[in-house]
């Protein structure tokens, strides 16, 4: 078999080599912050592993520095896993985690290298297992890839726990040499496999997440966060409208005057306020979209005429009560709405939307700030 030091040097080189493409991807997409954390953690691990594997093991200062760097690397990798899972880690939490390196570096620096390395192995296994737990919470994104990623983390964690258990059993707290046993061989091999596999899977998962994000951005109105026109029509063309569904067309009253009088920044805030009013009234299966300018559409599933009209009225009322601060004081806006119900099984979305628009024009013609259904008006 290859000797232990060669295996660990190979593991360190793998970590360093995989950190570089991580950095490259992060440079082109700074929003994926976990990549810079993972890369920084791997570089620290690589440096620590190579440092300890090539320099004299009886130099306690070097050994303490190497293992301290590695624990810091494991902490950063864990924090990066939390970032991938959408969890923030406060500066205080990071500092507390970094303090665990003291329990490794101090004993080694004092000459108790066996004891310090045992603590290191248990800490490293713990951080790897905790990282696997973070990734497992996001398994719905890519179940197979995420399960494999977590498995690699867990196997690597077990190899560190095995190293710690052997040192604990031997109770050789002062060694002056590198540990060399079956657990160390297993750990070195798992590090090479784990680092390579985790790096490749992490890049693949990040690429898949970025692709999903770009698809979502292409479907989203950047100002309001609602669906855009294309996404709405694509969604409705892929789904059959059923009798009992309703379409509500909204239009903000005198919106051009708001833009002309107060500027486009205030106009944009008014549009966002209306989108917020729509979200308040949305049920789980409903669809809300901004289809252009100050025009919005709401698609309601399983809605009677009364429910559709009352929902539109609620949105209108919430928006009318909203206030936007301007240089000239607080202003508010109003909206008109038209409601149409799906009448037959084969009716197209465009047809129902046209009827909703017709009701909307009636609301506009009758004084604005109204909700008009095909057979009744509410104001």
C-alpha cells in the first residue's frame, strides 16, 4: 500500500486543486458565498495537511500550527454548508466555533501531541457530520446528488472518529511522531475520495441551483417579484382552466399622473405596494402576475363569483389604505378591477382574460376605484 504520508499529501493536493475552480466560479457569481467559504476551508486544510506530512513531526510548533489551520478549515467548511442551506452564522457564532481550535493547538504546542491530535480527530469528525446535516436539509433540491454528498461527508466523519478512537484506546498522549495505524490509512483514503467527490458534487449542485435561479428570474417581474406576463401565459397554457376558476384583471388608476408628479421611483414603490396587497389575499394555489406597466392579473382556483369579487375588493381596499412617503408628503393610490369566471371546460385563458378586461373597462368608465364582475359591481 502507499504510505500514509503520501496519501495525506495527495489528499492535500486534491483539496487545493478543487479549491481553485471553486474560487473561479465564485468570482463569476459573487452571490454564491458558500463557494468562497468552501474554497477557503479547503485551502487551509490542504496547507495544514501538507505542512504536517512533510515537516518533522516532533516539531510541536509546526504540528500545532498545522492542526490549528485544519480545524479552522473545518469550521469554515461547516459555515459554508450553512450558507448553502440558507442559514446565516453570526460573527459571534463563528468566533465561538474557531475557539475550538485552541483545544487542539495548545496541547500540541505543550508537547502533548497525541492528546491534541485525538481531540482534533473528534472535532473534525463532528464538523463533517454537522456539515452533512446542513446539506441534508436541502435534499429536496436534488435528492440523489444530495444523498451522495451527505454520504461522503458522513464516511469522512467516521474515518476521523475512528482515528480519534484508536488514539483514545492507545492513550499515548506524547508521541513525537505521526500516528500510523489502520484508521489513519482509512482516513487518508476517505479524505482523497471525499474531497474529490464532495468538490465535484458541490460544483454540480451549485450549477443546478444557479440554473434554477436563472429560470426563476426569467419568469419573475423584477420590480414586484410576481410572475411576469410570459410566465403567466406559459403557466396557463400548460394548465386547463376549469369551470369555477376566476380571472381578475387589475389596473392602477391614474398611475401616469403619479409618475409625472412624483417620479418613477415613487411610481415603482406604488407598484410594489399593490403587489404586496395581492400577496396578502393570495391562497396557496392562486396565481398573481404583473403583465405590463400598471396592469396585474390574478387567477383564482375554485372560486365562486362572490369569492372572486370579495378577494378583488379586499386587494383594492388594502391598496387604497397603503401610503407612500414622497417629498410632498404621503400619497396613496387606487385600483380598478374586472372579474370573469370560467364558464365552459374548453375556454381558453386568453378568452377569460378578455372578458375580465371588459369588466375592468366598465369599472374605469363608472368612476374607477371599483371592482366590477360580469353581472354585478361592488364599490
